[in-house]
């Protein structure tokens, strides 16, 4: 399992997270849910409800589950009439066979995979779908690649915020399917700094290191040849979705 301090670091910045994190392409959500009519969806590790609100907007019956109290509180503020349940990927407070779909946005890499797969299978009805989804920056764009190198250096690893390569969700599930979609969000130098400020490696850093990263990101936004002189610019994403049916 990924570092617990980082996994639970987001609650202190819940309002900022809700403001700056991107939504998901509607066609990616339709592919993940894979149902012609509204169904019961568990939004696992729902965070501040970004994905929950999109799924509600598509007409689905959504049950958000989130371990972090700060994130649950922000979800309640931003999503009137919806209350997130306190729970984790490894222990959802739901009965057996309760959901048609379990979907998780930007969170699967934090899970204890074997336990999470077994718990998703328990909560899903037969034929129900488990679907992790990620927004990853499109590093085929030069300035985005430069941003990713900067963030990877800061985080101390070769890459950050990318979808993993998955091959199976275990014996309880049919073979994986994978699809990729594209979209983007508009930014300024200030909002790009705000977005970076929602990342776990930023949130768990010292104030000095946070300041250094903010300065470097702002400098890139103001002076990279692709962005210099522009008040606004598009940050492109590749959205990766995996799905598999419960046997």
C-alpha cells in the first residue's frame, strides 16, 4: 500500500482540492459505467465529490465512500443532499451485492490491491463493474512534459500522477478492458500553482519546499516558450479507464 501519510494528506486542503482538481470526460464515465440506464454507483475514495457530482448529473444513484473526514465535510458542502460514508477501499460500510458499479477516481494507486479487489467484488452484484479512472497530464505537449519533470524531481521519483499498467483485478473478475479519452482544463499561472498545491507530495513537504515548488511552477507558466505572454492556457489530459465485470 502507498504511504499512509500521503494518502490521508488531502483533507487539510479539501477546499483547494475541490476548486482546482479537474473533472472527467463524460464519454469516459459512460464507458466506465457501461449501462444504458441509471444504476447504483459507489464512488470509492470519493474525495470532495468531483466525480460524485458528475455521476449524479448523469442520473445515477451515487453512494460516495471516503476515509478522510475533511474530504467528506467538503463533499457535503459542495454536494447538497449527499453524505459520504466513512469507509475505505478495503472496508466499505455496504451490504453484499449492493452496487452495480464501483468506480474510483485518482485513488486506486493508494489501495491495498488484493483486499480492495475482494471488497469491490463483495459489494458488487453479479455482473457488476469495477472501474478505476485517472486523469494524467498529456506529456506529449512540451510544456506539460517540462512540468512533469519538475514535479517528478520534487517528489523524488521518475514520474508522478500517471495511471498504472494493470493486468487483472483477480479471480473474482473477468478480464480487464482499458480505454483512453482526452480532454483539458483552462488555467492561469495562479491556478496552475493552485493545482500543484493539491498534490500529496506538496502537502507533505515543508513550507520552504512548498514555496520553492510554487516559484518554479509559476516561472514555468510565465516563461516557457509555449506559454510566455499568455494569460490563459489549456492543460491537456489523457484519461485512462479500466473496467472489469464481477464473475
